[in-house]
C-alpha cells in the first residue's frame, strides 16, 4: 500500500493570473489529492498537498509540466502528514 506524503510548496515567477489555482484544484481532485492552494501578495503561489505517494508525485509533476514555463522557482518541501484535509480547496485572501 502506498505511503501518504505531504508537501508544502511555493512557486514563484509569472504564476498568478494563468489559472494555476484552478488547474491545481482540478488535478488534485482527479488524483485524490487533498490540501489547498492560494495566491500570495508577493506574487507567489503557495500549495499544501497530501495524498498517496505515487498520486502526489504525479500531481507535482503535472503542475511542473503545465506551468514550468511560467515558474522561476519551485520550492517544494516534504512535511509530516497530518490528515487534516477533507478535500482540495482554493483559498482566497
């Protein structure tokens, strides 16, 4: 059985105003990923995600594949799984 993983990511570059959050939400839902995504006031996008290892790896790869041309940096750090999320949300404000 795949082990659950959690990542906390910050994406910088031209990552706002290109559908990043809505695409992340759609991809997460299709892969069973839980967590949230939000635009930050400094122009970055913040993402916290949890899921089965292979699905989570695929999710992060798809984010990179779709938005890689817009990213200057992807700071992705593993964290301890908390199981706190019921679904994947876009956080506003």
